[in-house]
């Protein structure tokens, strides 16, 4: 039996339908060209968990981490 692997957008859609969100919170409110450094917050059905790592806004590393978090939550809590 083949295991179906969901695309990232499908995983996010399922998470959003179950009130799971990854929120980007800027470290400071001052303007900076290219965006502020951000910390990620996971909103799991109104229970918030603040991350420790800091990412540059609009970076590939940030996009990859967000996808990784959504997939982890999906695999461990929503499947």
C-alpha cells in the first residue's frame, strides 16, 4: 500500500481548518530595510508556544522552518 505524501499547502490547509497557525512576531517595531528579525509563535487552538530561534524576515530559512513546523504539528497531532 502506497503512502500518500501531502504537499506543503495541503498540510497548511488542514492545520488552518483545525485552528493551528504559525505567527511571525517581529523582535522590534523600528523600520529596517529587508524586514525585521522575527520569532515564531505557534497558535495551537488558542494555546500559544513561543519559539526561541530568531529568523530574518522574508528569508528562505524562515519559509522552510514554517513549513517544517506545520508538517510536524500535522504529523503528530492532526493525522
